């Protein structure tokens, strides 16, 4: 009898690594000042995977600096 749980975990780990690798590639494109609009759109779609303290990627992904303040009515 085989377990599919271990396989699903491996896929998740590979996916997470692929996302992190892609974020680092996009960081390089930003730093080299050659990121395309398509890559910016991709970065925006990956915003949930960006570390909270990664100001460069969060800024380029269009994530508000203080989302909790933006959510409160004035």
C-alpha cells in the first residue's frame, strides 16, 4: 500500500522552492532595471508568497505598506 501524502508534500515543497526561485529571479530583474510589465504582473500574482519584510518585492508587487491602516475607515 502506498501513501499519496508524502508525494503531495514533495510537490508542495518543489512548488514552494520554484516560487522562491522565481521571486529571486524577479528581484534580479528589478535590480538590473529590466523587469517587464508581464513580470510585474507575475510578481503581483505571487504577492502572497513574498516575505513580510521584503520591502523591494512588496513595493514592486503593489502591496500597501500598512494594509491594516488602509482597511480602517477614516
